[in-house]
RNA sequence: UGGGCUAUGGCCAAGCGGUUAAGGCAUCGGACUUUGACUCCGAGAUCGGUAGUUCAAAUCUACCUAGCCCAGCCA
C-alpha cells in the first residue's frame, strides 16, 4: 500500500521536480514523556512512508528540551514502537545533542541585537504580553545593551540565577497579532538533571527556538507537524533566517487523527494507568501502540489503516470500524481458521458410540491452502456455543440449533436436537442430539439442507482456554459528558471455554480466526498449561 | 472582539477551471456460501451559504455562516 495523493506529497513532488530540494528528509520528533498512541502513528507513518516513497530518509529525534517532563524510560518504549511498525530511522538523535550549537546561536542572536535577557517574572511577563485582542508592551529590559544581555546570559548559563529569575527572549514585536511573535522566551533556567546531559546545563532552549534549528542542522527538508503549530511557522522561519542557518527547512502542518470511542490524550491515558483503571500502558484495551500490539493488531493493519484514512489539514475523527476493518482485511487470508467455543454448552450425541473419537482432516484456511491442514476430532461429546441454541426456533431467519431442528456441525455431521436436559435451577445442562452418519462433510450428501452451520469442539480432546473479550474503554455519548463518566466498566469480559487440540503449542501473539467468533491473538499470559486469547476484533455480521 | 486555519455523501478523503464528482469505511438491497465471515454485483452527494468572474466553477473573487487553534519560562 502506498500513500495516495495528499497535499504534502504534492508539495514534495513539486519541490523535487523544480529542484528546490534534492532529497526528501523528514523527522519524527516525539517528546520522551509518554507512550506513543495510534494518533502518533499518523505522524510516524506519514514521515517515514513519504520519505521512503521518494527515496529519502527519516530521522528519529527525541525532543528533549524540557528535563522536568522527560525521562529516558520512554525513549526505549518509543524506539520499540517505531521498530515494531517496521521503520528504521536513518539516525536516532536527541534535541539535547544540539545544546551547544543552540547556545551559540542564542549568543549570535544577542550579538545581532535580536535577543535580550529579561528579568520579568512569569506574572509580569503575562501582563506585558497583552491579550488576544490587545497588543503587548515592551519589556523594560528590552533595550538592554548587547553586552549586558550577553554577560547576563553567560551568568544564566553558569548557574548564577535561580529557576525563573531570568529568561532570554527574542526581540520581535510585542504588538504582533500573532502571540508567538511577542518576544517569545527562547531560553529558561531549570536546575534539574537532564536524562542525557546530566547537570551540564541549567538553561534549556524552548521548543520554538530549538526545533527549527535542529531541523536545519539535520538537513530536514519537510518538517511535518500538527495544525496547532500553524501560527508558529512564521517564528520557525524567523529563527532559521536570523540564525543564518545554511540549510533552510520548511514546516508543513497536517490535522491530527482521532478515532471514535477512543481516548487519545496523554493526560487521560496516564490517569487510566495511574488509577489502575487499566493494567498498564500495554493493556490490550489501550490505544497505545504497545496496547494495540499486545491485543494482537498487526503492524500491517496499523499502517494500512493510517494510509487509508488519508491526510489533510483537518483534524479528523475516523470511525473505529475502519481500524477493525483493516485488521480483518489483513488477517483474513493470512491466518489459520480454527474452532474455539467461548461460552460452552455440552452436547451428547446419543447415537454415537461411547469412547469413540474420529479425526477429520481439515484445511486451516480454505482461502489459503499454504497454511496446510490439521485433524479435528468428533465424538459422542461435543461443545457448542450457548448462543447457538434456542429452545424454540424464533423465526425463519434463525440459522442455528433448536429443539427438533437439524444443523451441521461444521466439517463434521448434521445433528438434530431431541432433548434438553435441565439443571435444577432451570438452566440448560446439556443437549441430547443424534447425528446422521450419511451427512459427513465431504461426502457430497445433499438430500437435506441443514438449518445453518455451527462450529464445535470435541469435548474429550478439547483444550481449556480463557478468552478475553475486550470492549471499548469509552462508551458513546453525546459528547457532553467528561471522559471518565463515559468509561465502560465492562470493557474486559472473561470467558472460559475450549479450543481444538491443534492450538496446544501456540505462541505469544500468534493470531487466529476463531471460526464465527472473530480474530484472536494468544496473550502474553499464556503458559504451558494455560491458554489465554485476546479477541482483537469480532467478525463482521449482517445478522440482525 | 485580534490573528491563523478549515468546510466535498453518516465517517475519512481524492479533485487544483471543462471528469457521468475517485476510493475506503459504514449503511441498504441482491448473488454466492459447510463461518449470518470472505467474495461478487447494485444503490446513494452538485461540493457550508450567497453574490460575482467565465462559454464553462467543487475548483477563481467577495461577503456571510459554522468549527478548530493561539494570551506556558509545555511540546
């Protein structure tokens, strides 16, 4: 799958064609302060795929200019997620790699009279900044001499001041209608150890200053970011120009990706983890890449999903069905289709000999013969799904088992239900059925049509298994209620049932289609004698 | 109320002055079917509104409307 036409691809094509750039260089710049989620996947995939399609390259650059928020524990998780998606960065870099260079450029701006040290405290600075509709006022320190600002900045660097005591600001225009241009802070004092540079620095550059310079140092041609940076672009260009960067990168903004019923905010994700509403960042219900991976989503399904949603300058909310579709689409041909009974109901085939079990050879996937075949068992005792039986056939559309009704156990025989055995509490204990030897699958029997086909597992050879049926963490609402009141308290449903014996030696993250039940993946919790499967998505159904 | 951005079927999204306005998801019909799956057919928009420019506009212009973003020493 390739990226189809979008405005950034068009820009790149033109830039290449008219010689504006010789090669496409992009970068993915996560801040190492959180796990990546499916929303980030759009940025990752867009950056890497676009560069790849034009024979260019993409760097991974950790944007670590704020040591109070960042830490290296996220670095490895982020690397792993990107690698999982199948991308290899041309280089792995850190914003902190450029602290020296960035400091020199700050000095350069001071020397050019384009930056000054400001003594305003945060409250004062806010007052001086003005509002959206009223212009700001010049800082009283704005006209400090170049030499004084330089000395002060040196002193800032050398730890002479406490956090917040002074800042270095760009001298631009306090009356600009664009708030970003009202003398933005470009360096602030933070006395905290940095995960990479330790205590070497106590001043750190701001994003708006650091980012364009990093892009320029790396030769990034197309610096892609989200829409909210649109009105930072003029500042981005200002820094590149005033710092006289040799290479001139350009910023382009695209819309963020949201998915229906999905929490996509760092804050809520963190809160879910911190308050134990989920089992960690890799909880299979989480929209993090780690969560989706554990749930069983394939990287192909993620990449195809992102590519199929396209890209534009609109913040979009895509239906979660689209993600699910891309998983089904990916796994349909790829994966073994096997039998699992999630919510078992015991059936006794009264006319089948006690103690006899026959084995039937069945293809793993009729649409992909390369997957081979295995033997499935049939015998006197089998399990079917509870939901595949109703005492009385409710209507003509009911294509499952009922009293007096005959269905086919897929790949085996027709069975007819003759008797329901009840428990004392009135619930169904088991079904007594008879099978018809003539109806064996593959025999060509066509004298009668069964009332549908249901799946089953032979009871004496079945393997017990646990099934996690996961639902969205968020319940639909009219959008008025806050996220936590929309939390789905029944998002993790556990069922204990059985799978066919061929699954005995499954491994973590092996995917299957459990016939008629959906796509499942073997969970990390699976041990030698304990099988656990997560349902990735259900099968589509037109059953109404 | 200042500035920026956006507006194509239910949800995404192509389209860049002349096409019967791509495609995907969803939906609704129908065919096929040992998964109510898959697959296959078929159905649906005149492009936020108005007024212009033009032989011709979703594509250009103006105005209007609606939504999103910006007043961190966050990114």
